[in-house]
C-alpha cells in the first residue's frame, strides 16, 4: 500500500511540474503558427523567410514580456495601495480585484 501511495504522489508531482512546461510549449507553438501563417501570406521564401520568422518570433516574445511587466507593475501598485489603506481579508480581496481590473 505504501509503494502505491509513493507512486501516486510521484505521478501527481510530475504531472503538476509538467503543466507550466506544457503551457509554454503551447504558447510557443501558437507563436510559430501565427508567424508561419504571416510568412505564407507574404509568400516569403529562403533567407527572406528565415529573417522574417526570426524577427516575428522575437517580436512576439517582446510583446509577451511587455504584457507581463505591465501586469506586474499594476500588481505592485495595487498591493502598495492596499497596504497603505491597511486592508485585510475580504475587503483586501475586493479592492485588489477591482484595482487589477481597472
């Protein structure tokens, strides 16, 4: 029975650790699909296509980084405001939700 529990826990941990990697792989595939479609639309071939794909994929990474940074800054600001107002519990949750939506 003990080995069953250990195996189950190992499987669960492995699965949970794999989730972020799967999400990243999916995002990368989405970027690649979008850039490929755009390259095909523009009828690019050879070196011109390689250059375009490189720039397209880099631009997509930058956009994602900018979005993350903006959201992180918003979170910092909202946290700071909540601390200054000394909000706790449900009141803090409500404030943070509204602040992050704004």
